C-alpha cells in the first residue's frame, strides 16, 4: 500500500512511477496530474487526474482508450494483460467463459472495434458477464463522440478503484 502523505512528498518522476498502474499503460495522465499536488485526499488526486483527461486532446484520449485490452480478447488468452487488467477481468468471470460466451464476446469485440476503431471499455469490477455483454450490444448504436466520452467515464471508474485499492489516507 502507498500512503497519500508519502505520495505528496514524492518528486515528479517518483510520483509517476509509484502510480503508473492507475491508467492502463498511460503514465502520462499521472505525470501531468502531479502539478496539482499536494492532494488532500485520494479522491482529490483522482479528480486532478480526471482534469488532465478532460483537458487532453482527442488524440491523447484515443491513445489512452486504445491502450486498454479487449475484454476476454487476444491479450487475455495470451496472458499478456497487466496485473490490474488480469485481476479485473477475472473478477467479472471473464477468465472462465463458456464457449458460447467466448464467441459472443469475440463477435461483439470485433463489431465494436470495427465500428469505433478502439476497444470497448467498461469498469468490469462493477459488472458481471451478462451486464457487460448487454452494454456492449447496446453501445454499438452510439456515435463515436458518445463512445469516446463513455470510455473516458469508464476509465475514470477503473482508475479510481485502482487508486482506492492502492493508496491509504
């Protein structure tokens, strides 16, 4: 566990290194949020990180979204997920899909990626297999701007849970 008081004393590089896991393969979010330190709470620290995302260019947002793996996708099968993504996908049972469920995830991942050019993002820790599949199907009808916004919202939930798990006050 990391303590908030300790994080508040770290220099820019050490802060980024300590919290690099919060945003999937995208330490730039944490790096840019350091400017807002010291933080009064984990929530305030996360708010600063989300402000970084709010101010980010569409290209930066898309890079962050594209850094996320498909749910029950190739990276999961090849055991190439980050430790955080692996645990999160397992928490929703995505590591124990039936052949039919796997086929459904594969088809929806492909349709979503074809339509939007990036992977479907949802906070799997707040969902189960059924609700994830339902959301994937429903969100296919959204426009790209709505899906970028939805992905950033979901990334916010994912990163907040990761920080709350790792940082004590």
